[in-house]
C-alpha cells in the first residue's frame, strides 16, 4: 500500500500539489485531470523522485527515505515505473533492458562484473514471453516499435518484482492497437499477480475500460476519488473547465467491450 498524507509539492515556490491525501491498496487506479493538474508530480513524489515540500508519502506504512538514501533505493525497488517515453537503453537488447530491472536484486559484485546468472537470463526471457516478445529478446531496443518498446518497459518493471506499478502516461506515445496491448498486459498483471497498478491516463474511454477506480486532480488538488462509472458529464465538465474533455469514442476500448457513455 502506498499513501500520501497532506502532501504538498512546490517547484521554486510555485505549488504543484496541495494537501493531497490518498491511499492506493490494490487494484487498477487511473489518475486523471487536465494538463498541469499535478498527475506526474504525484507519481514522481510517490516514487521519491520529487521531494515533498511538506506532508508525507508512506510505503507499506513507512515514510519514504531521504533522497539518495539506501532506504529510499530499497523502497523504490518495490515500485516498478513505466514511463511515457519508455526510458529504455536504446543500444541494448530487449533482454538486457529487462535485466536492468534485476540489477538491484542481484549480488552487486555480479552486477559490477557484468555476470548474469543463467537463471536470471531465463527469468528475463520468461518476462519477455509474458509480454509477447520472446522472439524479439535479442533485438536492440531501438529496432522495436513504440508499442514493443513499452512492452519491454513493462517487463523491466516486472523484473523488479514490484508490489506496485506506477505508469506515467504509459500509452500516450502509442497508437490505438499498441495502447490496447499495453493496457491489457497491465490489467493482466494487476489481476493475476495482484500487483497494484496506478496509471496516469489521458482518454476517459481508456479509464472506463481498464480502471476500477479513478482519482482526479485539478490545479494540484484531489477533486474526485471513486468508480469510473461515477464520472458523469457534470463532473467531467467541472474537471476540464475550458479544456476539451479527452473523450475519444472507441479509443483503446477492448473489442466487444461496452461502457456507458459520459
Ligand atoms: N521539474 C519541475 N520544475 C518546475 N515546475 C514543474 C516541474 N514539474 C512540474 N512542474 C509544474 O508543476 C505543475 C504540475 O505539473 P505536472 O507535470 O505534474 O502536471 P500533469 O497533470 O502531469 O500535466 P500533463 O498532463 O500536461 O503532463 C505544472 O504547473 C508544471 O509546470
């Protein structure tokens, strides 16, 4: 479980999050809100990448350790990150990118010497197989499509054997088909492995299709926390004000899946 308590984050005195208290125990949660609402900042604060100005982030009941501390590094191992731009090492193979997710778990000496035990390699291959990329294991990351790269990113996050996956706009750089593949994989991980998934998502259709809970931020404040079915027109209008609500009918909807219109 990860939790924020009265979390404030400011950048050079300008507040980005105000008094955000929210807990994520399990399930698939979407974080939504207009541009600049603080969605990425919340993700980054939960992973200790952005320090809190005041308030706390607690992981399994323990406050996050100080920046650059061994305690924080150990906590970060429980949090698998999936990034919008994948953040793979482009010249390394898909397999080596997944193995990078194991580094923190390997004997540090082996890591330093570049020795990868056979069992680790087999495990990384198993994870690539799970995301449908066993045949691409030895391809360089930069030879893969965007959707394939993001699937490697998910396998790398899984390699850490995290308790929680934090996915910061995991599909906004992908086409519809790849987006569906990545979302289906994340959903499967949440359901079969019991890993909580928290994802910043843009399109409300995607939220309704995949998330069991939605948390909305506006101007750095938490303004909604509930089931996606409760996101009615008035709520959406208030949330996005003058911005066009990001509803794209049919986007990333699983085949034969119907959901109530907003
Ligand atoms: N590293 C930073 N330095 C300065 N200001 C920042 C930094 N990161 C975020 N901000 C500011 O904090 C506010 C929240 O930004 P954040 O990226 O968290 O919003 P977001 O909801 O993720 O937006 P988007 O949907 O456009 O990605 C914005 O005003 C942004 O300009």
